[in-house]
């Protein structure tokens, strides 16, 4: 099957390798010919609990280019605040319960996209992905993850950009470095979780480079990586040494994230983060690679996460990856509507 038993796109790990390959092939076809009628007379509700630029633009345009219509909703701004817990006496700020919201939206539209970042206070709560899971539970139409604690659409865009760059669908044997980079604020682990997942799924030899063991990702995604290595026959390891990790790399993918043990105690994490500004992706480190490419999900703070020289070099494929968001999301929407 191309899709999992659930007709949702919540995580790539839920999909078979054959299903992911089919999505990437469809995305490549959309890139060659952008217009179609796969969503003619269909619609998608894009529910944003957090800001967006690339995600909103690419989903809206993608629906339009396939003959469909996108409706953007921002609960708490232009739509009622939503309650997600059962048994709650709703005498506070929330006006509607997800049990009604998801089911009503599903009567109106054919797809629902959800973006909901973690609260950054208690990872044991955030890792349950409550908002996304609630939409999937109550909706009777397919739900798409537009970034919560993972970012599967970014995974596909990244995978497509790598296939395009290397000129092959077979990325086995490529040395892939997922590197932490400094940011003045602790950020979501979603893209890092997703990059680790897709890189190991595609059979690459993956190194997770981070400042200290405290920055290793959640055990769920470390387990997914181990499972993927077993299936795809790549490899996976953790390093805290930038020069050693960069040496001979074919791909460097950068992302900043907050250390999970410090969720809710970010003032204690800040000195550790501040001490590792040297993890910036710069020309010296990229020179250690095997003519490696660099990418990032964007937005990126120049000369904080990566230097101008790296971002403006021919080795940077971040713009290609960002463009691919449009094509892979069209593939996801079209596939879920079949």
C-alpha cells in the first residue's frame, strides 16, 4: 500500500518505504508540470496555532494549482480557542472542544492540515503531540502534519532535494551529518527529529552531531533511527566533535534545538547553549567534507547558524529544499484524496 491503514500523514515512519518513494515520484512529476485537477472541487482547512511563511504559502498555492481551495484558520485569533482535554469544565478561555471542531471541519472540507508547536515547558506532555493526535482522532477526513513535534513535509522536501542533487534515488552510502547549531533561543526539536528519521530511512550513514549528551534527541526518534538502520542497512552514531563529524561528509544538515532535559528550565540550559556558538556552519568546517552539500529547513539566522559564505555558496541547497515543500505537499494532498 502507498499509504498506511490510517488515511493521515502524521509521520513518515507510519508510511512504507514504497509509499514514501511514490510520494517523492509524484512530487517530482508536479515539479515538472505544476498544474493539475487532483483537487478540483476539493478543499483543505489549514489550522495554524503558530506562525508560518513557507508552510502556509506552499499549501495554499499547492491546493490552488491542483484546482482546489485552501481555508486558513488561526484558533485564538480569527477562530475560537480550542479545548483538547476531555473532562475539562470549559469555564476558562476556550470556547470549543476539539471533538466538535474536527468533526465539523470534516463535514466542510476534504483535508485538514495542522501546525501546533510544543509549549516548551514539559517534554513528557509535549511528546504526546496532543493537538495533532486529537485532530486525527476526531476527524473523518485525512489530517496532515504541518509541523508539530515532527515535520514530515520538510522531510520529503529534503529527501527530494538530495535526490536531485546527487542524481539518484539511492542515497545509501552517503555520509550525512545532522548538526546542532547555536540559536539565542531554545527551539523545537521537530525538524531534527524528522531529519534523523528520513536520513536513516533512506539508508545513509548518519551522524548526529550535538554539543553534549543532553542534546541527544528523544528516545522515540533514536529508536526510529535504530529501526531504520536495521531495515535500510545504513548506520547511525552520535558525535560531539565537529571536525571529526564533518570529515568526509556528503551532506550537512543544520538545525538548532533545545536540550530536552531542560524543558521548562531554559535559564539553566542557556549557558551550555551559549558556550557552543562555535557549532556554526562555516567555510572551515565545510572544507572538511567530501565536496558536501549544506541545507537547512529555513528560516535561518545568518552568521548565527551558518555564515553568509556557506549560505551563498553553490553547496547550499536550502532554496531548492524550500521550493520542494510546494511539490511534496501537493503529492501528499493528491495521494490522500485518491
